[in-house]
C-alpha cells in the first residue's frame, strides 16, 4: 500500500520518465536460513501506525455521544478489532510488497536511491525474506485478522447491520489492494486509501454505541482523508514505476499541473468539511479553531511538496498532519463532552 513508502526526500519522477524492469530483481543481500522476526515486522510496516490511531478517535467520541463507561466486553471488542486491524493491514502491505517485487515496480521506485529510501523497508528487495516467506506471512495474517474481527463482532455490545456489514466488507477488501481483486490497479487507489480510514472509525463506533451520529461520520471522514493526503504524495514520486506496471493512480493519469490541482483540492476539501460541519451545527462553533493547526500544516505540506517539488518531504509533513489531526480530534471531543 502506498502509505508505506519511505519518507526521505528525493527528486520527483516526471510523468512518462523511466521504466520498471521486467520481473523481480535479484536479492541484494544474503538471505538467512531462518528469517529474523524483524524482517516480518518490516514486511508488515508496523512502524506506520497511522491507520491504527483510529480507535483512539473512536474512544474519544464516546463521552461526547453519551455512551458512558465502557464495560469489559466493549474493551475486549476494541482489543480484538485493533488486533484485526494490525493483521489485515499487515496482510495487505505484505501482498503489496509481493506484487511490487514480482512486477518490478518496487525495484524501479527504489533502485536508483536504495540507500536513501531505506531498502530494509522492503525485505523482498533487501533479500531478508523470500517470496515464500512473505506469502506464508500474508496468508497467516489474513486468517488471524478474520478471526480477530469475528471475535470483535461476537464481543461487541451492539451489532447494527451497517456496522457488521462495514466490518465484513473491510475484512474482505483491505487485503485486495494489490492482490486478488487488485483494487489499486483499477483506478480505485485513492478511494481505497480513504475508505480504509473510514472503515476503521465508523463501524467500531457503531459496535460500541449501536448508532451512527453526524459527529462520528464527520470525524471518520476527516480521519480517512489523512492517509490519502500523504499517499498521493508517494504516488507523485512513483509515477514512472506505477505507469510501467499499469497502476493508474491519479498522479499517473493527470498532468503534473493537474495532479497538483487534485492534491490541492483534497487539502481544501478537508478544510471545507471542518468549516461546513460547524456551520451546519454538527460540531460546536469552535471546532474549526481547534483544528486550525491541521489546516496550517496542510498549507505547509502543499507548499513544500507541490510548489517547491520536495514530494517525499511533503509526504512526511502529511504524516505529521494526520497525527496532529488525531490529537486535535481527541482534544475537541474531550472539550465537547464537558461543554453543556
């Protein structure tokens, strides 16, 4: 998945420049007889915690919705959901690495600057895991994730149909970003990145409260925009490799200027939703002020990444913006819960 791309700054690939090599490249490091556990941790991209912050937002929403104190079964359901997130996202990024290794796109996007882009993040390219190792891990993580989310549904105090359907759909579709249905190869990558974030907020909120509120829907939407708004910067950097293997990201389909306009529009959409939710009375009037740091960082992100052309630094700023968003949402929800 694109959000797992590295964060160091390198030159931006121009549209139409460069071609990915056919097939997987030879390993660049000795493969041990027994892979170290750290290689699997890197394969699962556990250092990218941004999707997993969803449950912090969910828990912070509960006092504002009058849910009261959570019981033991609710906490157990949250724990099972989090474990399922870890496993299913781990399976998705492992399958993505396998696909990128096989079609040569990872070699194209990493090959010329492997040291700068931390090749160890790609265990197949680094030679610390084989394809067979990665496939076993992905299949095991997928099975474990499905079991964890089944347990979360069984433990949850509420099971509204839409929340159950959301959990089931996410369990089915999240691992198919680059595998199976290969959603990321059919022009759905940007929608996918945002939808995963939405699915990690609203359905678990429904399992805990039995309902969906406008406030929860707004915060789920904002949370989902976070991974999208750093994923599109990775896509901009990886235009050459993605075009060569037929991955139709917006960055590949649009001109350089068109892609910048698209990213700017997504950034503006985030601010528009924040302001509109206050105007419509979904959130308190002071909500846009509480999220003003996010808007300021978004402006810096676009300036650095699109105006100055330092795309991967812009992506890094986007990751920080998403984490600032989570902190701001939690603080706003805490204040909202104590306000008459």
